[in-house]
C-alpha cells in the first residue's frame, strides 16, 4: 500500500513540476508565436519565395476568371458584379494579403492583451498569480496538508488523480490548439483571397470563425481561473468538489466556446472517441 502511494505521489509530483508551467505557455498565446523563422519566411514581406507569391498568383487567377465571366456575361445571362467594384476589392484584398503577417500579429496581440488584462485584474485584487502553476499549488494545499500524506485510495487521492489526469489531457488539447493557430496563420492569405468571389467567400467565414474561436478560448480560460481563485476554498468536502467542477469547466471550455460561436474542436477526448467509433 505504501509503495503504491509513493509511486503515484511521485508521478503526480512529476506532472505538477513539468506540465503546469508548460500549460501557461501554450494556453496564453501571445506574439511570441511569431518568433519563428519558418513562419516569417513563409509570410514575411522580405522573403523572395513564400506563400505570398502563391497567393498573389492565385489573385491574378481570380482576376482572369472575372474577366472571362465579364466577357461571357454579354453573351449569356450571367450576373457579374460591376468592374469598378471588383477592381476596388482586388486593390483592398491584395493589400490585406500582402500584410497578412501584420494582420495576424495584431489580432494575436489584441487577444493576448484581453486575456492578460483579465488575469491582471485578478492579480491586483487577489494578490495571486492567475495561472496554472498557482492553481496546482492551491489544489495541493487542499488535498495534502502538513498533518496528512498522500493516499491514492482516499477521497483526496481520487480527486488528485482526477485533476492530474484531466489537466494532462488539457495540455494535449491545448498543444493541438497551439499547432492549429499556427496553421490558421499560414493560410490567412488564401482565406482573404476567397473574398474576391461570392462562391468562395464561405471559406473566409469558416476560417475567421475557427481562428477567432481558437484565440478567444484563452480569455474564457482567464475568466474561469479568475473565478476559481475568488472562491474561498477550505479543506472541507464542498470546496474540493467545487474545485473539481471548476477544473472540469477548464477541460470543456473548447466545447462551450465552439457551441457559442462555432469553430473547430481541439478536445482530444472527443476526437479520440469519434475516431474509435469509426
């Protein structure tokens, strides 16, 4: 019995020391995500061969396609937008395409500013760091006091096991989100390009909804963390159950945001369940 408790205590301590600082880095995305030579080479304005060249080539293709549609509209009953309107769209969207790196950087910065402001409010009021490393310290203080030791087969041990496993899953989900944010940054020029044609504009709408939902999640995370730290937790059972409920809300925040504003799922458990059902 003692060896089992020691084993799991070492396991959870290892997770606490290595995972939760990482969670703060991958959840609260800031402009540091652009400190990557690969992204800058693909979207940066100073590169000679990058995605912008492909996007500008496709822009020319859209222009040629419009010219053919305008030509055939005189022969067949095809509705085509006026040339001056299309040329204006080409000028505006070509500028946006070539400054897509700048646009994405500012979107990420504004989103990071909102989430950091929410946490700053909590830090000023509560005098605590609103982050996951502080969260796990609060949890450990509830479960393991100076007079007690870790017991895997106790109620506290079950809570500790549940929270550690779920937060480990949370780290995988937000690692996937971190990668997907980079992917959506890279396809930004092509998403803007699709606005030139009404039949392809749906792609931009889907891209923006998904990209926005991936970014705004961290603001919801900040709000949930703020609420957790405002609760007056003690070592009683009710406080521990409330703490577990708050952690469960953190693990399901992606699903809640997706149901609210749309977007894509980065829930590892849900994706794995759908995969096994197939």
